[in-house]
């Protein structure tokens, strides 16, 4: 069935790249992306679809294997699956991978579609005080109400968490406690952790058919690496929080890097021979998906955002999505060398991002809850999706499909994100750097000396201007004045306006005169002498006159303006007006 939506153009573009191979709305598949895998389980060259089905959440948990559109096998699980991966356990022929299913504290290994081995996580230490309390109950020394009070006190104060039995007891109603105690008081207390996420790590080679190790995250805030043959814990790393998504790259015997998204909203990066995380990335909300593209990490967050980081935790970009994220997956099309991130949204859309560019939108018949891209059967580019209603969708990428790097969403152009070609450091640059490093003290002293000389020269020029009244601001504290000049016109006639202001707070200024000095062969001023009226503080007084340019040779000069006080020979302030070049006279 073709995807439909309000935007026919987007649908046609999506259908031009994908073939609708199969759609079964009643496939009764309820799973997540971590519980879906593709592998050639029978060595016949055709990949099978392995699905860890959640069932109803309490019943009908199964491991289903599909070949094409038909179910090949169905195995019952006793607990909810949290992860399904396919990996090679040994180098025996034929090279058929095994399937590992994480369920509760166990990992079930299947070979040739049959149960092969069960690995159990080692039990955790039990709180000694909790053990003593249950021993007293076993000897009938305390009643069920006292037991509840003591367990609540231990839960609030003790650093070691309580066992599942004690936590379950604290959830019961008072009338149910006696039956619970009589049923379990004679049994030993065990505290068992559970698996929250799982991935695979190549042991000593990077080949596709190399032996792989299992990497598991547990509820007690640890990441463990299991040996593929003996299924013993080879390495164990502690985390500040419970891991929920894990991604692994490298080889166990050489160098590896484990990226873990945790329940506290942070991403931790663990490297070989480190018991603690190497880097930490703090997110603005809870992570809902984690995908590694080449050497970068792409993480989806609960606030409808998609972030990208480097391996060292440096943020590269952020994309805001139109709806909440349901699940994420990696599209690695090895035949074309194309990698992208698939993001399923709550609005029944699957967005494809290459870097931060949205290159494709596919609308589905229901909200997608799991994504898996890879080789299915004999088709290399197959996208398998399960929906919220239990449906199964299979799409095949057309061989003629081309995803352009341009972003289909509105925003800045692609050229804006292209890095500039910065030239390499030249030998001259390196020599200058070495010289500055070796002579840093001498160069700094020379710079400080030049700076002090510049400040001294500027101060002397300022003092000289104030003493000779060459500045447009008066230095006389008894008569503080400020003046600026405005020239209007293109010539040969100009309008000259002088704006004089008394900057005193309360004292007016009287008995002022204005005079001009200019080249009489070049300019003629209509009125060259003014008697200024009393200047009230705070007001600006405009004084206007007209200047006539007498030359038509296209030259200009300076007109000096002096503000004088009656009875004094030196001016209060001086302004130099750079006259513009006059246009030629208009001939009629």
C-alpha cells in the first residue's frame, strides 16, 4: 500500500525512492528497535528477520523468526525481551550466527533456531540488615506490621537497595501480608539485577564474519562484556546511572569505545582499560534513541529534538522535529556508501536525516515503534517497520533512488554549513610563532612602552588644544560651552549653522561674540560677526549665516570659528569647519 498524506508532492517523492513490498496490519508484532535483528541464520544466503515480541506485556512473550512474509519459527520467552542481537560465537563452519535474547537477568542463546545456552547474571550482595529482619520473621519473632516498618526504614536509610521480595512486600495491602510472609519466609533472599540493553563487539577482527562478544547494560548501573565461548564476564565498567541505550565500535582485544545513554539524561563514553567513563555529554531532556553515524553520535531527546555530538562530546548541530520521537535506527547502505539516521515520529512519519539535512519523509499507515534497515532475503536495501497496532511494514529501496544532500525543510542554505578551506600553516607563520614564544617578554615590554608613549602624546595634544582653545568644547569651568557646525548645500552658496549650548547646570552665559577666519579670495560670508544673546543652561541656540564660494576651480579650505568673550583676547573655544568642494555655477 502506498503512503498517503495531505502533501501529494512529498508522498510522490517518497514513493519514487521506496517500493511497498509488504504490509500486514494484523501481524500481531509488538516490539522495539532493540528487539529486531536481521541475520542469515541457516547459511543459505538469505537473511531472516528475528523479532523479540513483547506480547501483551505479561503473557505471550515470544521470539519470532520470519523468512520473507512467512513465520519460520516461534519460541516462547518467560520474561519481556529487552534486546535481540545476532553474533558469531566461534569460527566453525558453516559460519551461521547465533541469536542472543536478553530477558530479565538471563541471556538466551539460540543456534539453528533452537535453544542452545542460557547465561545468568551473577547475583548481587544482599543487605545484611534485611537478611536479619527476614530471619526474625522466619523464627516468628516479629509480626508483619513490624516487618513493614523495619523494611521501610531500611529502604530510606540503607545504601544497599532492597531485594525484589522486600519491595514487593511493601507494595501489598495489610490483608495480603500474612499470606505473602507465610509463602516466602522459608526461602532464601536473592537480589538479582536485570539487563536493560545489549549490543555486540568484535573480539579481535573487524570483518563482517568475525567472532563477536556481547555487551550488556544492567539495572545496577554496570556495563559488562561477555566472552563468546565460555560466557564469562571479561570486563566490567561502572556508570553513574542505569544504561538504556548502548552503541559499540572497535575490537575487544585492540581498542573499543562504548557509548551509553543513561536514565539520568547523560551520555557516557567508555574506552578500553577504563573502569569509569572517559567523557560525559549532558542532554537537555531524556534520551529516547541513540545512533552512531561514522564517528559521530546522533541522539534523540524527549523534547522533540535531535542532537549530534563528536566522540569527545562536542556538539555539532541540533534539529527540531515536528512531533515526539518514537524510535530511531541507522540506515547503512553499504552498496552505495550511504549512511543516514531514520527517525520515526508520533505523527506517523519516518524522517531520514543525513547530517542535519532532512533528505526524505515517508508517511506510514500507523505510528512506527521499531525500525530495522539492512539485507532481508536477497535485497540489500530493505526497511522493516512494526507499528503501534501490531502491523508489519516492509519497504525496499529502489536501485535508482538518489538522496540529495539538500535539506527538504525550510532553513539556511546548504552552503552555509560547508567548512571553509583554511590554508595550512606556512613556514613563515611557524617561524613567527617560535619568535613570539622565545621573545615574549621583550615584545610585551616594547608594546607597553609604545602604548605609554601614545597615551602621553595624546594627553599633551589634548592639553595643548584646551590651553589654546582649539577644541569645540570650552575648558573654562566658569563658562562651559559646546559648539558644533553644520554645512548645508552643494555650492557655490552654502548655509552654515552653528549650534551653541551652555552645559552649565544653573549659571547663564552672557557677553559672547562669534567671529570667522577664512580665505577672502576663496570665500565670502554674508555676516561675519555675531553678538550672541544670553545662553540659558541646557538649550541649544542655532546661529545661521551664508557662505559664498568665489572660486570655480573645485577647491575647498577650512573656515575657523571663534567664540569670544568681551574684554578677553583669547577665544573660549574654536571650531575648524572643513568646507565641501563647491559645484560649479549654474549657467542659464
